[in-house]
C-alpha cells in the first residue's frame, strides 16, 4: 500500500490518498478537505494500475474523472494519486516530491 499526503498550497486543503494494488487492480481511497474533490473521491475507487501509470497526461481514468470535478488546472492532487498508484504497483520508489514556488 502507498500513502500520499498533499498540501494543496494556497487553498489550504489537505488530501490523504491510499493506493492498494492487487494484481492490475488498484483500490484508491481519497480523504480530502476540498469540497470540489469530494465527489471525485466517491467516483474514483478502482483503476487498472498499469494503464494509469503508463498513460499520457490527460488520458488516464484519474485525469478523466479529475476533469469533471477539479476546479483548478494546477491542482496537484490528480498527479499525486497517480504517483501513489505507481508506488503501490511497484513501478516507482516512494520518494517525496516537492514544488517550491517563489515570486521575485
């Protein structure tokens, strides 16, 4: 099982993602403070882990569902879900990803 914690940034919403792989099926559990993503959490429950990880950006089931609910193109949650699926399926190592944003 892989766990991912996402701090959405300026919105202040926290999201917890768990991905559990069993063969090609991956169960995804999402707990989020974001009201826009709560329906996404209800709809996105199981995916084909390999298809999600090998698909192009925007073509995966995660991004198709995110497109319906996510109000903000820069939301990091859909990418974090796919990263969790990668780790759960043994396709990536569990490493922290960081974006540091400054304005100069």
